[in-house]
C-alpha cells in the first residue's frame, strides 16, 4: 500500500512490486563471483567473414544475458600458405628473363597478359581473418595471472574438435563445458528456422497440433554418427512441436541424409525437408548444399546467432563455475556471549 493514501503522510513512497511468479517467469541470472574466470567460446572453424559475423553477434547476446562477463572467441589456427621454394623461384625468374629477351613485340604483349593473370591468381582476396586462437587466449590469461578460462564449445553435439579441445585443457588446466545440446531451446531454434523458410507454421497454439508445409523432417548435423545419435533427442522434441516424423542424419557421413529422406518417403512422407542442427561455423556450407542437391529437398537455414543460443552458452559457463563457499554461521556460544563491560 502506498503512503499517498494515508492522511498526513509527508510524501508518497513507492511500494516495491512483488516478484513475478509462474512457471513462465524467466529465471534471474546469478551474479558472477569476484575473480570468476573468463569465458572462451571455442569455435571449431577458421575465421571467415560469415563465421565472424555469427560469433560476434552471439557474444553480444551473451554479454546481454550475463552482464559483467569477460568473454572472447577462440578460433582454429589458420593454415599458413605454402611458400615457394627458393630454387624454383630463381629458375622461374631466369626463364622469364630469357623468354622476354627472345620474344618479339606481340609475344611480349602476350607474356605481360599472362603474367598479370598469374599475379592475380597468386594474390587472392583474403577470406580468413587473423584472430585469436583458443590456445593463445588461454596462454594470455595465465600469463596475466588470471585463472584458467572456461572453454565453451560452440557445438550443438559431439564433434571431433572436442578431442583437441580436451587435450588443450589437460595441458593448461582450463575447463571444458558440455556441448550446447541436446536441449529444448535447440528444438525451438530449429522450429523457428523452418518457419522462416516456409516449411513449418510458426507458434500459433502453444506449438502443439499445428499444420506444417513439410510432412517429414531430416535433422541434419555434423560430427559423424555420434552427433546424429545425440541429435535424435532434439529430433524427438522437434517432432512434438511439429507433429511430423523427424529423423536425424549426419551431413559428413556419405549417403546418410539421402538414406534418411528415403526412410521418410517409405513411411508416407510426401514433402520431406531438411533442418540443419548446426550453428554455422562448424559445418562447411557446401555440405548442406550438396545434401539439398542429392535429395531434392528444401532446407531451412542454419541456426546462426539465434538468441537462445546465448542463453545456452551462459548456462554452460555458469554450470562450470565452482560453488561459492558459504560463510560459517555463528555458533551458539557467539550468539549467547555477553558483551565485555566497558565496550
């Protein structure tokens, strides 16, 4: 009750509102403890412009989910371009001098055109940015006297990159969290991407008993058979949302996606569609394009920087933090101790 309704009250006082209740209330994020380790988002890909855009947006979402968090992205090392051998370079230069001295005017013009074309091919536009690797970020934190970072793999399921990541953690003392899936929020993200592609209707009635343009879905992922098996759990959640059969298949297993499509058609599906359970950087784009061409099925887009992925990253990081040490409760002797005279 506000004091504005009380006669004689000096000034109205705002009454604090009650905490929101109900099962749909969004849980409050706990505050980070003092000296909490940094979060390194381990990206199993090279830093192409498309991948950098997705990861930067995810980091922005993460910082909004967990204010005060120290987070950065670590990438796979970029493979250096092979340098030409010294002997071959000298030989090529000598041959070029001899050819230019013996050629006539027309031949010289042709040689210049070929040289210009070769120079253009030798210096393509850079497609991979030079960014921090996971190892360099961990080493930098340790050198600065900070605790070893928490490594969160940007993966929805099992992947071969995890072996390398755990080996790095064993050498440096860093901690690797679980992957982001399976999780109901991933099923939500896939559902939204399907609806954006016109392959499923958006949420109209609490996501149950809704019509869909596709009457069967292949949930595609990368990481081999283990990733496909783990994606099957998210597939069950997606099937409950769409009310259509969903099967999982790995894009990097030859024939797996085509076999899954044939299975759906054999069980009565007339309009199967592909739904990538990939964030984007971990899956080469040509894999999904090849699957679409092989099966003749439409496909939704990759998850990309879907907002709930930021929640999953923050949850994985918070779960890896050590439990705060509780302060000891006062003992009975301290509670009953009489104050000393003169104090």
